[in-house]
């Protein structure tokens, strides 16, 4: 069988007096050049090292090729660039831009982790480690504001749910009539400082696709509001929720 190849071709000959030829044969090229902006943002925030510090590495040291920070960074950057699952790792393992994101030489650096390695990594994270990572995310948001050295008068906490469509027989995946799809239904929390337009994700909870809107909201709110009161004792805290969160226990908590 002959190999399929793409040959250079003349583009739009009627628009130019001379032939214009485009060839896609540059070695070591990547389609994710914009990822350098993600790297710059992460360098400023330092979020990935904080999240990785919350994980416990129980692997045999002599058999480890990819540290937890690299595995976590590989998945976070991959998700941010639109690669939803670990199956893309096979074709991205030697992508120069993805290697550069992890501090490896784009050309001669070691290949990134494979799909089985990433899948094992994801499934080994415990409930306690997830909680510690959530705390690290929250502290990163608060520390970013502290570095701005600006007094805040009001912090707004927004809770919302969103659909995360599933494909297959994943645990906790159920059909949701509102979103008309099989999905998870994670609960997300955002912070807004004063009248700024930017919102900062500070917490997230994975939930089954058929979870009631208010499920888990009270627990999440107690943790967020309690921490904000510790760090900003003189700041007014406002909570915004839509009608789906209306429940007696939430109203009782907010009235205190």
C-alpha cells in the first residue's frame, strides 16, 4: 500500500501574478503555539506546584520516569488546549510545544507520559488529596489578590452548575433532562472582588449527572465563607445563587 502524502500545491492562481506555493513540511512543528501564554500565566501563579504538593507519590522511586508535577502539568495543559482525555497523549508525547511547557527541550527532551501512565495517575488520586488540591486552588486565588495590596470592600461568591458530557459507561454519569445529555454535573464556585469584571474559580465539586442543583452547595459555601471571614474579617461577603439553590438550610446559613 502506498503511503498517503501531501504534496505542495499552488494556491489561488487567479489572485497572484506569480505562483504561491504552501508546504506543510517544517520539522518539529506544533499547532499549539499559543500555549506559551498558558506557561507565562502558570509561571506567575505557581498553581501546578501547589497542586502537586498535595499529592502523595507511593510509586517505587527506581521505576519513576515522570514526576507528579509533570503528570499533573501535562494533563492541565492538555485540557486547557482542548485535549479532553488522555488518549491524545500518544500523539502529543513528542510535541515540541508540550515538552517545552514542562521545561523539557522541545527537540531533544524526553517524551511525555503515555496514556496508560496518565490514566493510572488520574485514578490513583484519593479523596483526601482532592480536598487538599482544592484548598491549594483556593489559597492561590487569595494570594493573588494579596499581592495586589489593595483593600477589598466586598467579595461576591457565585455558585453555579454546568454539564460535563460523558461518552461511555463512566461511573456517576447519568442522563440530565435539562441539558439533554449524559453527563456529570459539577458544582463550581467563583470569587469576584469589589466591582471587578473578572471572576476567579476557587472551588469545584464533581457530582453525578442527575444531582439536584443544591446538592453539596451548603458544605462548599461553609468552607468558602469561613475561610473568607478569616482572611478578610472586615469585608462584606455577598453570595449569589439562582433559583435552583433555594433550600431552607441554605437560607438559614446565609441569615446567620
